[in-house]
């Protein structure tokens, strides 16, 4: 029996969308990773407002195939380190 082939993910489209969202002043990108299951964005921001704006922007990307962004947050010195982990939309109907 042959295992089913995993669906190709639209990584380049999602990369462009995420890049637009994280490209505003006050956001410093530490890591951006895509695999077959998740997308991970690790950033540093200066303020709670920047953090909240980024969280809302990721959740609001129109037409995105990434869902359910979960957030980890750590305040270190004068910045916030945040990890956003999104799940790819499920395959099928």
C-alpha cells in the first residue's frame, strides 16, 4: 500500500502575507519557519500595543491558509519576545 502524498502548502503566498504583517516599525524578526504542519514567527517588539497589533494582524490575514495562531509571550528587559505558531488549514472538505 502506498502512503498518500501530502498536499503542497502555499508557502510563498503565506510568506509574502506574513512579511507584510511583520514589516512595520517596532517589529524585529528573529525566526520565520514553515513546515507541513505549522508556521512559526518569532519576533521582538517594544510595546504591548505593537504586540497586540501584530497578533490582530496575523489573525486578520485575508485568504490565509494558516489558522489558529497561538501565542507565547515573554517580557525581557525593555522588550516583548513573542512566538506565534499557526496551524495550516486542514485538507479536505
